[in-house]
C-alpha cells in the first residue's frame, strides 16, 4: 500500500529576538508534506499557519486535517510548529519554572507574538524555497498572523487564504471582549435549547462544587469558574455534541462526579500541552495603546448574567482570567510573568493599516457569520480596509469550517484569490 503522504521533517535555528540576531537562538520545527505521486515535482509551497495562539500544527493522517488532501493536489505544504509549540523549542510549565525571575520570563515570552512568528517564517522561506514567494493558509489566529505578514513582509507572499481569522486592525482587548461575551451568551443559550437537561445538570454540578471540595486527578480543585471554561468548545462544529456527551457521563447514581468526567475536565481545562494559549491570549490585542490589563476579567465583572449564581449558568469561551494562573497546575509557573504581560504598555504594533490598504497580494477570506471566537463585524471591517481582499460570508460552518468541510472551503478560497469565483 502506498503511503498517504510523503513527509520531510525540518528544524531551523532562528534568533529568539530577530532584532538582536547575535543573541540567544531557539529552534523551530516544520513538516513538509507532499502527495507521494508528485514528490519529485517542483510545486508551489503553501505554509499552514495554525490557530491558537500556542497551537502546534496538525499531524497528518489519512483524512485529517480535512483541507490537506485538497491542498496537496496543487501544492507542497509546510506544517509549521510556531515557536514555543510542538517540536519547536517548547514553552511549557517545566521550561517556565527554570527562569530566575518573573521579569526574565515575561521578557522571554514577549518574543512569541505574531511579529516574531512572521520573522521566523521569512527566514524559513528563504532557506527552503530559494527565496520564491509562497502562499499561506491561516486558520483563526493564523489569520491574525497573515495580516501581520502582509504588514511586514508582503514580498514573501504570492496569495493568502484566511479561515475565520480577520482581526480588527485597531481593536483593543476591551473592544474585542465587549463583542465576545454577548456571542458566547447566545451560543450557550442555543446549547441549552438543544439540550435542555444539560442546563439543569450544569447548575447541579455548580451547586455541588460550591459546597464540596472536588479535586481533579492532578490535585487541582475543580471550581465553578473552571467548570464554566468548558464553554470554549461551543464555537466548533461538533462542540455542542462534545460538551453534551461529556455532561451525559458527569454524575453517578449517587449524585457524585464520575472519575471519567473529572479526567476529561482536567485534560480539557489544564493547558498542559498549550500554555501559550493562555499566556498570550490577550497580548494579541496589545499594540502600544496601553496595557491589556486582564480585559476579559474586567469585562466579566460588569455582566450580571455571567455571575456564578445566575440561572441558567452561563459558560465562558476563549477568555483567559488571572485566577487561572494560580489555580491550574500547568499555568502556575507563568503567574507573575502573566501579570507583567498584562501590565505591559509598550507592545509594538502588529498591523500596518497604511501598508495593508495598499496591499496587492491576493487575500481570500471566509468569515463565519455566527463565529463565537472572532467577531464577524470586525472581520468585515478589516476586509474593507485591506487591499486585494475578497471575502466570503457564510453560516454553513462554524469556526472549524476549513477542516469540517473537507477541501471545499480551501478550494473556494483559492478560486476567489485567483479570480475564478
């Protein structure tokens, strides 16, 4: 049997700080994937920019991710483990604990935003592609990276495809969360409308946690606020069902939480393999306009519907809160550094609105009308502000449409960028 894919692993040495290339180095891993029947051909490159932040690139297997087979009909694909993730020099709780002070750790983490990732990509492109421009597919946060790429090094790009990830170019963290909480509320209420018994079950679990000390397998206490972070799943196409079946096995016949449930909650909310998701979440919106200052937490304080006593109990989404860094084992080594990042006011801009307005690199983007994570209004505003952009708005898929659709989303975006649709 022929293998589904031919793969080649690459490891690149890059500066931690691209503005000081003679300083500390780190490694960045990427996996080249090609159709075995075309492995000897000279094909255009497609760089995949994973969502997150803090997510490693997908590991290819037959039929997964859903867009890969479509991409390989025309391209050689590079699956990049963005700095700090996967097989790149890792940022983990163990690595964070080795720093001598929170200030040193915060300084280190400041080099893991989109500007550094784009600089890595350009260094890799010049080494791998004989300095030929390549195409990019950016999912979610990968779309944010795409806009930074177009702002800083458009000469490296032939065309860009973005799925559910056009950021507001000037939106602050406060702007983003003011828009996000109403969408999360509506999504949770839709979930309860589909599964009415789960509203009562979640309230029952919350009441139990308020009166009983429940420990997860790693020793962390399960609290109502940690329970509510399970709402993160609801923005994906299968998120309602995943959460429903998790809750379906949550309570035993004695009304106690099952070991199965506690094990899964620990895995879903522990950030063991992606602490950068929590550490860097609000830094995505830091662009020199003052500190982000735990914007999601401040916004939550003013929302009566989101109190823990409210009925129905509203879950939360991708928001990150300061308590997480004191209560979750995988995040504790980052706690003081995370406070410093939240207080930092001098983040460099990630987007250049003037350069983006003059952009000539074809950019095709799908905006999911009901996207729980990325505001469609901000996305459409950005689409109007970036040159050479064609946008497709749909509610056929949720945030993971590029994978859930097989190759249909990517195929249409390629047609849009090429002027064929």
